[in-house]
């Protein structure tokens, strides 16, 4: 069963996701890995800008990419961009193959692997935060959500994301995001969600003394799980 990656948002995050698919696959030889097709389109309009009303709707680009993946043989589609999930309902109706939900998978993993957690600190694009994508899902699971203050969001979180999108994985970006994680820890977060696919490239398994959940890795494991559980087409 082929996994389709609807990527390019951004390119480094897409590469990181594919690597995590490989890491999640129980394979000892080339032939035991899951077939993967990738559509990485960096021209997809900015998702946060669209959500704030300052940019075009990216849905047509996402639909085109999903159609390309389906035509290339993908039997399920994973989208390693959290903010793009605000637009995926309009994409799902245009394809015949299932599209995984990164946010739902992440919330399920938190409840399963961190049952003691009460409060979740969310690190994400401003678009994802304002759209409430994680807040609704986490609160429905009985979890409190803490987001950075406006200044920290604009300077530290957005600044760190922009550095990764520009190919900069250096110490400056790490310092920026650690400023945000420190604030969330002080404000009572028990756990952090790296809710933008650029951020796992700067964060380790812990930050500010708190465990970090990586939705990119969660989505990769879900994609492999689904691919291996479905029969190959005849």
C-alpha cells in the first residue's frame, strides 16, 4: 500500500517526515519498506495568511497535489503541515483515498502515552493557533491548552519557523523556540506539542524540562500503521 505525501509546506519539513516514515517502518531490507510517492509543492500559498484573510485560499493547490498523488498510486495521503489541516475537508471530498488527520492522531497519542497530562503547551503557526485546530481537539479530550503570549508568538515562535523555512537550523532558531517553551512551562504546561512541522527540526525530545510531542513523527507512525494494515491492491 503506497503512502502519498502531500508536502512542500515547507520542503525541509517534508524531508523530515519522509525520514520519519522510514524510521517507523519495521524493515530490514529495501524490499520491506513501504512504497512512497511525494508531491512537494512549495508554491502552495501561505496557510496562515489565508486563515487571517491576507492571502489566497490554498485549497486548489492542495486538491491538485492530492489528485497527483492519487494518480501516482497513493492509497492513503499524509499531509505533514499542521496549518494545512484547516483546509483538508475541502480536499478529502475530491479524492477517493483516505487522508490522515495529523491533529487527531497527535491528541490520541497524548491521551495514550501521557495519561497524567492535564495541560498542553502548544507551539504552532499563528494561523494554526487562531484557527483553534489543536485547541478544539485537545479540549474535547479533556485537556487544557496553553498558548504563547502575543509577543512571544510573533517574535519567538514565528521567528523560529521562518528560520527553518529559510534553511537555517542553527542556534538562533533554537534559542527563539526555547524562549517560547520556557514561557509555556512557567504558565503551567505539563507537555509541549511541536504543532508546526518546522519546529521538530529545532526541538529535541524535551525542552524547558517538559516532554515534547512531535506530530510529524506521530503522523509518520500512523501512515506506516495504515499502510501495513491495508491489503496491497491486486
